[in-house]
């Protein structure tokens, strides 16, 4: 009991000592901070104030003045370079970061971390300016350094812009997340790009190898399956093409509209057009979409006639009223109507069609960019498979 009392008493005696030591340490830190801040030019603080008030133009001028007063302020140069790049003044950003690197080469003023930082910033400047060769050269210098992962990511972006798909595959496989299957979708699409190029030059063996690699990377890659069907057609194997395109339903039914027209044509070649129409009808009942409606409508129109196409669209409009569906209904009605009524119906159809052009677009899930045609890679944000093959009207009508 007495031992415990002595320990508590000791702590009570020590507390004032700890307080005094803490107070002294704080005073030393404050004096150090004040001394450092006094060495900075006033224009530096003016620049910070302009940044806080969202006045980047005035901030840049203030920082330039500070850099002239004290050229040794390394971090200030980094701040200036970033501001120039964000404003799109890439030539000025390049000069700032080049100046840092050249000054280090002649005077050895930068630490290793600062030197790598300057190189990374210069690479981003080149990339923003569209100087891809120079950006690639810089980021290759950063490989196997503390900024290796950053270099890999920027190199991947460069190779995608340059359409150097094999290099993009090699880089993506070296990224740390590759082991967690983060890059499966992208790598599969890179192989699909190589396969498409091989198909264009009729190198069917190369195309087949790239498609096998795409599906090995991502077995749910619908794009690879669609291309396998096109490869089978190029090899005059229509039955294999039909089989490939039918597999899309198991992979992702939302993409069925992309193969519907190809499938009908393949069944037509095989002399089994009616079987193809029945297959499309079944798909449409299970997985309705506006693009699939269009494909089924055209197949009904060509195979069964205007009356069958009209009844199909009328029933669909009752189930799911859309402007695009109404446009198809009017198209069928014009074909069925007497000659004297066609002019009036065509006028109505043209009015409806002008409105449908606004809602008949695809929309990127990642950035919201809208386009009239379907893309595997968004032209705006560069995301892969971010365009669902659904029209914007379908999203607007969805609960």
C-alpha cells in the first residue's frame, strides 16, 4: 500500500517538470518557425493569400516575385509549376521544372527526393502539352525509383494515347494492383485492340491468339466474344460465329443489341432466318432494350412484313412507352397506311424523330459524356467499358 502511495507521489512531483520541459520545447519550435518565416519574402505570403481567395492569376505573379527575391526556394518553384500546368500554360510549367533540373545538374542543389519530384512534374508537363515522346522518356527515367508506381501509371496513359497496346499490356501487368485483378478489364481490351488490328490486315492467326489472351485475362470480356464471332465469319465458319454471339447472353445480356444484327445476317447465310428471328424475340422478351427493339423490329419488317413489325412495337409501347418506340411505330404505320395518309404520318414522324435524337445517345457511367455511337472506351475520360449499350431515354425512364 505504501509502495503505491510513493509511486503516485513521485508522479505528482514529476508533472510540473514535464510541463516546464514541454513549454520550453514549444517556445523553441515557435522561435524556429518565426525565424524561418522571416526569411521568406512578403510576396510569398501574398501569393498564399491570393490562392486562399481563389485568385490564381495574382498568386502566380506574387510567387514569381518571391522566386526572384529568393531563387533558392525549391518548393515555391514546384508550386509555380503546378499552377501553370493547371491553367494550361504548359510551356511556362516546363521552363520552371527544367530550370530546377538544370540548376541541380550544375550546382547540385536538390536532394534525391526533390530531383525525382522535379522529373515527375516535368513528365506531367510534357504529357499535358501532348509531347508524349518526351513524357515517355522522363517517366522511363523514373522506373525502379521511389516513384516507380507513379511512372508506371503515366506510362500506361501514354501508351493508351499512342495506341501502343502491347506496351500498355506489359506496363499494366507490372502495376501492383495486377495481382488483385484490378487491371483485368483494361488488359483484355488492349488484347482486343490488337485483335481488331489483326483482323483488319487479315492476320487471322494473330487475331485468334490475342482473343484467347483477352479471355484468359477476363473471361467475361464480351468484346472478345463478339470479335471471336467476326473471326469465325472471316474463316467462313458461320455456325461458329452464331455460337460465339449466343454466348454473349451468358456473359452480359446488356450487350445483346451489339450482336443482334450480325446474328440475323449469320442465320440468313445459314438459311435459318426464321430461327434467328425467334431467338431475337426470346432475347427481347427476357432482356428488353431500345437497341434490341430496333434490331427485332428490322428483322420482323424484313422477314414477316410491316403488320408483324407494327404489332411488335405496339405491344412494346404498351409495356414500356418511349419516344424511340413511338418513332418505330410510326415507321410501320407509314408502310401500312393508304397513300393519302402517309404525308401526315411522315410529318408526325419527323417531329418525333427530332426529339428522339436528344434521347437516343449513349452516356458514360464514369464522366457522363454523351455520344451518338457506342464506344468501348470513353472519348472523354478514357474509361474502358464505361458506356452501357443503353440509350439515355432508358436511364431517364428507369425507376
